[in-house]
């Protein structure tokens, strides 16, 4: 079996493709032939030992995939050989085949191609959990999405619209990305290089927005409290800018506002029934044409280092994907 391996922690250039033995089956696991895998920001951290989960080398990175079940353990009843599945794992998806606990696999929605399913669960699972369970987004409320042309950002734009948000404002850093956000349903699009505060006040009549979805962090975060409406909520999704910002909590106090952490992976493990319901909701939105996952580039296993560099360089519009097999 061919796999991309991290043999020592470090930058993407250290990753190598190698032939490795097939993994043994266990009673509660399933064997999956991987069709494709998503490229995600945590992958860049895992290979350098900087993420919450720290697998020991050698290991395969890659946290998101879709494929076909080729074998199930003797204790598995919810899956059968031939089922199409998708999953988000801590690592291990950049390979031709994997053995993983069956309980962590989600069946691909009917009609969804595997190449789409491979880039669906992390972005849409994260964004729906953030807006539904963490923000409690209500119909008619306004939403500002930072980093809106990225994978989780575009998902947040689409999901907010599908949930009935009154106004969805997408914030990005280039004209090209502004056009992408408009294509995916944003009501307003701004370039955050021109600053957030004045633009948001102008678009909201000075009231601010009800929910801010932030997967970026960094210096841009300093302007966030000034963009909130009364009882606004800031969703702390990630730190793609590379630095963890400080929050002036006095500004939350005077607006009765909240800063809410979003860690979808922990939610999925701790509340699997609710997570399953979330994906049933997302499957319905996809069938209705409200969600249109976007892939801006495909790569081979050998090209994963380049994919990770492109992700860090913010070249992605939507998701980047690794094509592994035609199944």
C-alpha cells in the first residue's frame, strides 16, 4: 500500500511517499479504500508537532477522507462492504487504504460523489456546529465571516444563508476572492485590508453584527469587538494567521457579548448523536442545492507538500484535495 509518511516532525518537505504493509483488521474497525482526501490547516500543524493531537513518527498525516468499505470487523453491524463513507480523523488519511474504528465513519449522502465527500465533513461539520450549537444563530441575524474564501469560510457563508441569516458579510483579502464569495451567496463582501470597523458599521447602520465567525485570528482579531452588535457572539474557530490574539474582554462586557470556542472534533467525539443529526441536516441542505463544496485544486500523494504550502500561502478558494484512487 502506498502512503505519505511523516518520518520526522518538521516542514512539509520532509514528507515522503513509501510502500507500507496493510494494517491488520480489528473487531470494531472497518477497512476503507481511500478515494480522495481533503487538505486542511491542522495537517500543517500535525506534521510539526504543534497540534492538540501529537502522533509519533512515523505516521501518515491527513485528517479528512472519503472512500469505500472493503472489509468490516466481526463486531461491526452498522456498515457493510461496498458502503461509501467519509470521515475526519486525527491523522492517517493520506494513504491508499486505512483501518479505522467504524463508529467514526459517516455514510456519504445518497448521490454525493466521493470526490465531493472527501472535502465535505471538516469544513461543513465545523461551520454548522459553530453556527448552530455554539452561536445559536437565529433567522434574521447578521453574520460576518472572516477568511470567507477558505474551506470553512465558504462553508460558513453557505450554511448561514441556509439557516436564514438576514445578512451574511464575507471578509477576504483580494478582489478575486470577493467574487468567489458572491458566487456562494454572500450578501455583502468586503476586503479586510481596508479595515473592518468602518466597513461593518456602514453595512449595519452602526449596529454591528450578531455573529462573527473567525478561523483566522492574528492582528485582524483586534477589530472584532468593535464590530459586534449588542449580545453579539464571536466564534473562535482557528488561527490560520499563525498567531493567537488577545481579547479585550472589557469590550465584550459593555456589549453583553460572548466569545465562544469551537472545537468540532471534540464535539463529534463527545456528542456523536447530535453530530450525526448535524450531518443529516447538512445532507438535506446539499440535496436542496444550498451547499456547493468548491475545490480550487487537486494534487497527488506525491504533491501533498506543495498542497500544504499552497494552503499556508492562502491560495485556496474553497478546499484543496488529494486524489488517491478512482473508486
